[in-house]
C-alpha cells in the first residue's frame, strides 16, 4: 500500500492519478471511511458533489431542519476526546449546529486535503484486466483505484414533482434538499409548501411563524408525533458526557441503533387502560419513543397496528380545532409506523392559525404550476414563494445518477431495475471491488444512521486490511450469496406491515418514472446484521470470492 497517489500512464494518453481507494461522497460515511482507510496507510481520494463536507447536513439547510435522533446518540463514537469537547446544545440538534460539528471533525482529522469538492462523479467503469475502477467527474477529471466505495447517502437525490408548468412559476421556488446558503425571508409573504413528510413537517412549522399566508398542499397525511426537543442544560451536559459508553452500548443493542427499544409485550395482551396509559407516556416521551419504543407487535399485527393508529389519530383530532381540517390530517390509507414517522413541535397547532390553509390533494389535485402560483382542480392559489418538500429518489437514486459499469459492461442501473440485489447491502455480483456503504438492503438504511455507518465502515476497513495482508486484489460475492441475502431481505420485510404503505422505504413516491415498488432497506435489525457481517468476516469472508 502506498499513501501517495501514483500516476498511471496505462489508461489513455494523459496520465491518471491512481489511488488505493476512491470514495464517492463526503457525508458522515465518506468522512469516516476516509479516516479509517488512511489510518491503514492507503492512498484515498474522496469526490464530493457539494462545496463542503456533511452530505445530508450540507444540503438540507431549510429552516427547521434538525435531528430526529437524540443528538448525543448521533455523533461519531470513535473519538473520546471529541465526545468530551463537543457540546450539543439541544436534545435534537438543528442543522447549522450539526454542520458545524461535521466541519470540526473534518478539521481535526484533516480530511479536506483528500477530498475534491464540487466534483460530481459521472461514470465509474471497472477494468477487468487490471481489476481497478476508473472514475470520471463532470469536469472530465479521471482517477483510478483498486477499491471503489460509495458513500452517496440514501436520501440525497431530490425529486421534484412531475407537475405541468413546474418551470413557469415566476416567484421564488426551492426544494428543501437544495436550499440556498443565504437565508430565505418569508416575512409577510404568500407561501405554498408541497409535501408533508418528515421534511415538510419541519419546514411548515418554521415558515408558519413569519409567512403572511401559508398554504400546505398535502397528498398523504402522516402520523406525526411530538419531538420533545429542549435545550441541554449544564447538568444534563455533564451527565451525557459521563455516560457516552452506556449511550452507545444501548444504541448498539437496539434494533435500529436508537436509544429507543421496543417493549416485549404485545399490544393485545395488556388491558385497555394499561395500553392507553403506556401510549400517553410514549406520546409525551421525546424522539421516536412512540414509533420504536412501542409494543413489539405494532408493525407486525394489523389489529395491534389499528389500535395504535387510532390512538394517534385521536391525538390529532384533540389538537386541531377545526374538525374538517383534523379529518384531513388523519391518515386513513396506511397504519402508524409503516412509513417514517415525522417528528413535530406544535405542527398540528399550525393549522389552528388563521393565516394557514390546508389543501387536500386527494380531493383537489394540483393541475399545474402557473406563473403566479398553483392551480388545483378547485382554485388558483397565488404565491410569492413555493417550497417543494417532495422527497427523494430514495436509496438507489444516487447510484442511478452515476453511470456505474461492472464486469462485461454491466450497468448497475440495469442490474437493479427490478429492485436491488446485493450481498449484505454491501456488494453486488458483477461489481468487483465496489462496496456500498449504507447501500440498498443494508441495515443502515433503517437505522440511527451514524451508528450503522460506523459498523459498515469498520467492516469495510477490516476487509481492506485482510485483502492487503493476504495479497488479494479482487473481491466479489457469489451469486448464491446474493440470492440468499436478497431473499432474506424480502422474507424479513414481508413479516411486517411496511409493504402495505407507499413510502420511500418502498421506493414509492410517484416522482421517479419506472421506479420499481420494492423494499429498499433491511429489517432484520442492526444487531443481527452486525453479527452476520462479523460471522462472515470471521469465516474468511464467506459468500465472497477473493482472488
Ligand atoms: P418523503 O418522506 O418522501 O415525503 C415527501 C412528501 O412530498 C410526501 O408528503 C409526499 O406525498 C409529497 N409529495 C411527493 N411528490 C408529490 C407530488 N407530486 N405531489 C404532491 N405531494 C408530493 O420525503 P421527506 O423529505 O419529507 O423525508 C425524507 C426523509 O428525510 C425522512 O424520512 C427522514 O428520514 C429524513 P406522499 O406521501 O407521497 O403522498
């Protein structure tokens, strides 16, 4: 291994930089992978589309963007000094603070010297003779590496709705995931927001504070539950810092890497009074308590799910004054928790204000965007600003935006046309030496993501070390291993109620033409996933062919 890049004359006439590893993306996964591989003595180059580190937290600068994970469960766990030095100021950190944290990490670890910013990789092609990947950026820069590691994020390819006239609006229009760096002033303005997922809920709460008039366009209401955010006082700060080992141990043992773990009891085995009291408590508890700290069967048993769904609907009705508006805000076509549960702070009370309207797009669909606003089947709404909180081409979208070609010119996009096929969500047949951090069918997709990022990165780092120590230059899973994992992914999700709802977990938001409706995460849980990965490594990377 050589920590300096080499010039390779072999590819074309111009010399091309050659590294041991190329990482795509400088978000939390790419940053940590760079650090770990460099520690091994590898030469590593990161290519990042954005102008700075942070990925999700670099792009999603919309007002109100913040964690839904407890801040102290979200930061990197590997640097004890940093854990002690860094002060999260709120239980659920706002985006500007999180971005500052990630910039600090990049400074401390001197990451930026190995990252090329504003460099979007457009193609990645595997050279079978040399067993190397060649990447090309938008500006034509080429580079080679033995290992290609994607850290592209699961929600990083924003989608705009496919609505006629979308480019004709003459006012300001923003997608939440491509928010400008300068603040947008909503004061006194007429604002329309399309989308009421986790992002829409956060941005609506914030815009309502200053807008002159806010109109929310909702296609599917979600079961939003209270975030319970508050500042972290000095005493709590001390307690958090003294208990990081316990915090991370708890996350490590929990299904989704969160501080919340489900209650072993069944919804149906307890009395109605006990159930109601438990749900009242969970509804008051911060973060994902209601979703992930609930009875163990709410996502498996329809009867249990119906009960908890009705409990949350009842809460919505209690909080929204106008019964018609409350009805529109109550989900009916899916069960609680079968889609990502948005976390809110006085979200429902927004609709009690005179300057806020809710438009139900199932009753009155949008017909077109006009020069001055949004035309539904019932009315034309005029706006100064339209905000699109319409989500992402989830999980596979960021891969599809790169022309990735493996053995025999196989395109990754074609391989995954009927849904992803991977082994462990980390690698697919036909794509030697290409490893996908937080890839489709990886437990990290349904996880308090940094916790699972650390597991993914450490596993890949161990693999890189193993390959070097044993003189291997090529790794690829067997078809049998890929088949078995893909089948296992579907078996796990089919035991749950998640496939009954359209959600980004299912790749189903209607904005991506021809996207197959299929499950994109892995629902076996982070601890079982980690154990499986460790077992496979201990058996000399069982299910992979190393050459
Ligand atoms: P989501 O959860 O995919 O939500 C997108 C929202 O936008 C959702 O309410 C959609 O309605 C709505 N949407 C999307 N396309 C349209 C069109 N064409 N017309 C009307 N409404 C539309 O994305 P988020 O950014 O909120 O959250 C993504 C994740 O980021 C979240 O889960 C957290 O993990 C962080 P639909 O429900 O599809 O009917």
